[in-house]
C-alpha cells in the first residue's frame, strides 16, 4: 500500500477522539481544575473533530486509489468517533446530572441528626465522638462529612 | 471518581488538622471494603459504613439504584458541621463530576468557632 494514500487526518482524528475520551477517566479526573469541568477533553475533541472533517473530505476525494473502500472507511471511522464524542458529552452534561435533589437534606443553621456507624475496624463511632475527640491534642472545631458512592 | 475527591482530602489533611476540621467519609461500603480502600489508597481519616443506608436516607441523600447491580448508594454530598452539631456549610453538587475542593472547605473554617 502506498503510504501517501493513507488517510492521515482521519486516523489522527480517531486516535485523538479515543485519547480525549479515555484521558478524562485516566488522568484529568485526578485534578479538580480539569475534573470539575472537562475543558481539556473538550478542547481535544474539538481538534479531533477538525481532523475528522478533513479525513472525511479526503476519504470522499475523487483521486483515491480505492474510492469505495476509502469512502466506507472514512464513514465508519467518523461515525464511530462521533459516537464516542456524543457518549462523553452525554455522560458529563446529562447522565452526571441525574442526581436526587435531596431537598430534605440538613440545611445551614440546622442541627444535623446524630448517628452512630461502624468505622473501618468495625468499631461503633458516633457523630458526638467525632466532634469531641481531640485532633493533635486540641478539641476539634468541626467535622466535614463526605458522602461518596463507595468503592467499586 | 469518588477517589479523586477523597485523595484531595488526604493530601490536605495537615491543613484540615490545623484548621481543627476532621474529615469523615461515609458510604454504603462494608467496614472491610473501607479498610481495603484505605490501605490501598493510603487514606488515614475515618471511613464509616452505612450499609443499610439509614443515615443516608435520614439525610435525604439516597441515590436509588445507582450502585453496582442496581443497589442504593449515597449521592455525593459534603457537610461542614460545627462542634455543636450545627451545619455551617454544605455542598450538594448538581453534577457527579463536580466536587467540593479542599481549599473551598478550608475557606469556610472561619465559620467554625
């Protein structure tokens, strides 16, 4: 196969799409500045879209050695990439917002209901104990309760 | 995901200690699972288990069917509680990926006496 016949922009677009998608989970999720809003990934998707557009045009150009194959490859890979981009956008902008409204949660100024739960060693720990057990020899000023989904 | 937030807390633990704020993580995980997670990730602040979602439901934080195999879990939420047990600040995120940052919480330390 003639190297000059390879549709480089198309493949670059596909590769960048994959990197843009997976790097959010693998890398950028670990830094609040790129986690809270995935601007790095959106930028990469934008660049990938330009490559995909160029690749699609090249795939449908008249001077291709194998016009039919070239069109099919360009169409399939572009569709695949667009689906990945759509999946990412859906995950962040739609799916991630499907959270219960929690209107009944304790509000600022309210007393938070007392609880007793086992810690990682199975010992029962009360909120009162958390609020009174000294931190580095000094009584605590407060407790930050962090509810999270759990290990998976 | 959750680990990104918890790791940030662990990294800022010295600042939390200095501010007199004790971070506490709560989930539906068993004490055994929490212990494994803490060992693996190097977390040193307390992890509590609410396997029956009793506290999670009392605080209206239940996210039905969002866990593995459709189990109920807690939605992400953070509460800063002062020594009298009064809520001084809370964060109920509207987007799963957007979480409270340690510096954001430490900024609120002045709300505590």
